[in-house]
C-alpha cells in the first residue's frame, strides 16, 4: 500500500526550512523531502523520509512514483539568480529540466491515483525585464502580464517553467486520443525578495537587504552591491510560507490565474541601511555598486500589483515594514549571533 505524502524539493533552502517547519508542526501530512545537500537537523525530524538526491535523477524520481502516493508537490529546488549567471547552462538543466521531471512525475501520479495532483511553484520577480531605469521609475506597480522579457538565465527559466505549468495543467497531450482526464493543478507565486531570520542568504540578487542585517549582527563590514536609491519589493519568510499554503488550500474555481504576484512592502537600499543603523548603530555599510548586478536589479520592478491574489484568495501580508523588522527579523538575528 503506497503512503499518501506531500513532496518538497529543495527542502534545505530558505523556503523549504519554513515550509517543512510549518507543515511538520501542523502534523497532518507526511512529508517526503528531497535535496542535493544533507538536510538541516532542525527540520529533519519532520520528514519521513528525507532523500538526498538530485531532481535530474530520473531513476530516483521513478522510485518516488512507485513508492508514494504524492498528493501535492512543492517544487522549491532551483539555482538562484546570481549563481545562475556564472553557469547558465547548469542553471537551465536544474531549473528547467528538473522542473520538467517533476511535472512528468505529477502527471504519472495523477494517472495512478485517478485524481488531480497539485503542483506549487515559486517563481520570482526575476521573470520581469523592464528595459530602462527611467521606465521602471515611471511604471510603478507591475501586473502579472507586463514586461516579461527577463535579463537573466534564472528569470528566463522561471518564466518558461510558468508556461510549462500552464501547458501541463490546461493543454497536456491535447491531440492524443487518450488525453488524460486527471491532470495536474499548477499554482505559482511570483515572489519578491524574500528575507529569512532563520537561514542566511544564499546568492540571490535581492539578498543585499538581508545580507546587510546579517553582517551588522555579526559586527562585520558590508559592501552593498547596489546604489542607495535601488528599490525592490520584499517579503518576510513567514508570509512567503503562508502564501504558498493559502494558495494550495484555495478552491480551484476561485482562482482566475495560474500565476500570481504577491508582495509585502518596497524599500530602497538606503532605507534598509537606515533601519539597520537603528538597531545596530555601529554597522559599517558602504555602497559599491557592481555594474552587472545593478543592471539586473534595475530591470526588476520596484513594486508589483498583487490585487488578483488579494481578490481571488484573500492574500494579505501579516508583516508590514514595522512588524517585519522589529518583531521578526531583528530579534531573531540578534539571538542567532548573540554569542
């Protein structure tokens, strides 16, 4: 008898930590976690089992199909924007071919179970590409369908995987005589820059904000790689995890989109710096823009329109700027580095 489970790929990443902790504490689902790296001991106890392996390993994924009844997939595994630019071909293999493998797994699971399998996918504001800084400053909040010409391999990967999810949900094998009746239910969130108090930043191009806080807490000088006036949307990790769970729980007939923007607040790098100085007066931060990384950040919107998510499934962030820093981020990071 196969066990009914939730599959989480990229389990050791920032979102994975938060999601596994939340689902594990809730205790109403069995989690199968997958990551190429050993799983953090703090969340390992919630996973039954943890499998150290690669989403490009089709033999491994085939074993999952045979052993488990996977009802929901949270596909979090990816190579992030900065690292992807150093090795774009590897990023494409992991981000696109890996996602295609998981979509195929979901289709096989749906066929075995005779039920639709939910597929939750975190995309990114990297899917956008605004051609000039002047235009970025003019357009303000960007809707889901606007300016989709990404400047990075990571952004290209995310945008293409959004389209793959749409295809597998609505059009998979549309000309086949035995077209599947039970398909996948792809649901995607375009996240802004995500900030976690639990895990340290891991190479995202929007990580200059959280890096500033972590460096200050450790008493280390930080060279910020963007200009002071650089503005991006951000979100705290607890809101990101909650948004995935809320979207997963939303009735399909209430959802007008497969891909939704969500956000909490927008800050400039200088505003980030001022908040850091309020809590760490001795923080040493210099602004030394990296020309190429600055160009990437300048192509991303300074804010996004998340009205569709607010209307369709009542999305609303719990952490505004004040709560985000004073109640969540600063106390947790001070505790992390207090010794």
